[in-house]
């Protein structure tokens, strides 16, 4: 069903271009999203604001208005009711300060590290403490994984994070390729990671091998993997324990008996 654009703006079908513009300005000011801070009310305002702007984009265009009056569609197709204007662009022409939130870089968990260690049979029986060295890629702590320490508004999308392309009968939105949708670009590259967002770290971790551990057991050390990216959580370290087969050739019969007794417990 076609939308009643005249009803949305509260004007008569015979309204002049000036009356339509005046009605739009008043309604856009009333329903501007920045004027409504409560989350529930803000969502309602955003939908209302888009609806008002859509109505104005059609009725303010002479050709689209004629098509709408004749067929109920701005394109002249009675089965196509999509308007072609972008509500935020329309509002900006009237001096409204519209801030479209750019896409924030997603927080990403740090690298998961998997390590294999070999221990002796005695260590598996009685437990031990192993110092384990490993390397990991971590989100740079200096720039918090952003790649830079100073930023500026992306000049390709004016900080919106998206680019709008007008095509016949439609409006297309694409993530800005220059800033990846963040709405900002790096002014000062991080000196610690050279803009890579991550650094390679070498760490030493003291791992407690519990007594009686079985061959093939995997131990999980939470939060000791790579540091997160964009303030995401750190990764974990997984340690797979392999118990070496002992050389029994040098043991006496008594020692072999003692060992057998220990293994049977």
C-alpha cells in the first residue's frame, strides 16, 4: 500500500512547494533524533525522521510528485513505493546538524596459542612446574590495536563511515573503503606497531603440571594468549601434554616392581 506523504507532512494535496517545505522544517525539527535522548524515544524519532524526510524528498521534487499523485509511487510504478532521497542528506540541506554514527571497529579476541610439551613419566606421576616460552601476536597496547594514536575525520565520507551513491530509482549505501566504515582515518601512525595494529611478543609462562596427569591431556590457561584488538579480550593458551615412555632397561627387578605399583594406583 502506498504511503500518504501528504498526510505524513500534514499538508493538503493542493499544498504549494513553500507550504510543503515549511511543514517539513517544522516536523524535522520536532523529530530530530538528537532531540530525543531516551533509547526508546530515540528509535521512534529516527523512524519518524526518516518517514518525514522520505515524504519531503518526493513531494519537493516536481516530477516525483506528479508521478506520486498519478500512481501512488514517485517512480510512476504503482508497485514500487520506494523514495530515492537519503533522509540525512535532505536534513543537512536545511541546516540540521545530523550525526550518523560511523561503524565502530569490532573488538576482537586476542590470538589463541597452542603449545605441545613433553614431560617425563616421573613428572606425570608427581607433578612439576614448567617454564614455557612462546610467541604471540597481540593487539598493540600503545594504540589499543587501532594502528594510530591520532585520528582525523575521513575526508572521503565526511566522518559518516558510508558513501551514498544515487542510481536511477534507488539510493545505494556502501561502507567507505577509505576508512573501513570507522568514519576516521589515521593522522599519526603508531610508532610501536607501525600501523599494523599488532606486535609480536615473546612470553614466559610458569605452568603447573598436576600430579597424575595422563598422556594427551590438554591444559587451558585463560587470558594468557595474545592481547585483544580494539580493546577486545585476550586469548587463551592451550598446552597439550605428552608423557615420554621411560627407558626401563637400566632398572632392577625391584625398581620395576615399585614402578608397576605406582602406575597401578
